[in-house]
């Protein structure tokens, strides 16, 4: 009986310990059922630009079946790489990996064309199942991601509600508790309304990078980054970078 072709995987993550762990999990023979294709890591990359270079060298979807991509990497970040891959190799499924909560990042990734979103703390069996599912042309959506996707519709209307409550509060007629609840909902909705570039700046700000460091990484002038930062603060309702970091972690600011 002829063995099924291997599932060829490219891992993009800047942490060696993560790459080694993924290779061990994906290459474990006990994770392959009789007759099912094994999973072979054919390439590794340590930054976003390297991911694109490796994919190009391997011929995109001709030489790869799945890309496991960390959302936070040096060079071109995971979202930028995802966007480029969807343009250049639309048939190549990309499974996003992250330490960030699904409610803040999964929706953005799925909307940009990712085949799935998986937290790095996921069970090894789930990791293997995710790779197999997207390699077969499916989408891998965890319960947490499904809940985040389901909440998008409600949050769209929440933006209007938040604006109304804030207007009332400014006029002196809004209740403090109502404003607090609306502010939290509005912050989440505000994150989801960020443009791609604003989202890049948001992620780097919440990682502790300065305006100058962000400008150097994204090849933007510092005053341009400051403008993006001001827009982000306005859309989310955060007052400073500390509150932005709290929002990114899923902890509401007081």
C-alpha cells in the first residue's frame, strides 16, 4: 500500500525553543494514524522576511502544504506576511500562532485570510489536528475563536452605543457604571476597527516598543507613528500606552 504524501510545513517563529517544540509534536509518529500522511517540517524561518523568502524558494503552494506563522516576529510581522502570502499564494493555507488572546487577534487574522488561529498553549493533539485540517483545505476554529467571531456583529452596534453613552456622559446625564461598561465594549470594538497599519503600530506599542523603534521597524517617520498612536488612542478610548497594553492582554483598564 502506497503511503500518503507527507504534509509539508514551514514554521515561522523567532524563538528556537518554539520551533523545536513544534517539530517534535508534528513529527511524533504516534500522532499519525495508519494510512494518514505524516507531517514533515521542510523549512524554518526566524523572521517575517525569511518566511517569505523560504516560501518563495520552495515554490509557494507547489512545495508547501501549510505555513505555521507566529503573529509577532521581527522584520515583517505576522500580519504583514499573511497579507503578502494571501496575495502571492492564495492556495497556501496559513495557520497563525500566538500568545495573544483570541478575542483580540483571531478575528483580525481570519478576516485577513488565515486558515486558522491557534494559541501557543494549545494541546499538542489540537496542534496536529489543526495542521491536518487546514492542509486538507478546511478551516480550524477553536471555541474561543468562534465566540470572538460571533461577537463581531454585536460589537459593530456597540460602537454606536458607546458613542451615545459617552455623549450623554459628557453632557452630565450618563451613569458612571454604564459609561464604564460601554467604554470596555467600545475599546474592543475600537481595536477591531483599526486599519492594518494602525493595528501594526498598536501591536508594537503594546509590546513595549517606543515610537522611534516602531518607526525604524516599519520604516515610518516618528511623527507618522505618533499620528497613528493618536488615532489608536482615540478609537480605543485608552489614555496611554499602559492602558493599550491592558486592552491587548484582555484586561480592562480601570
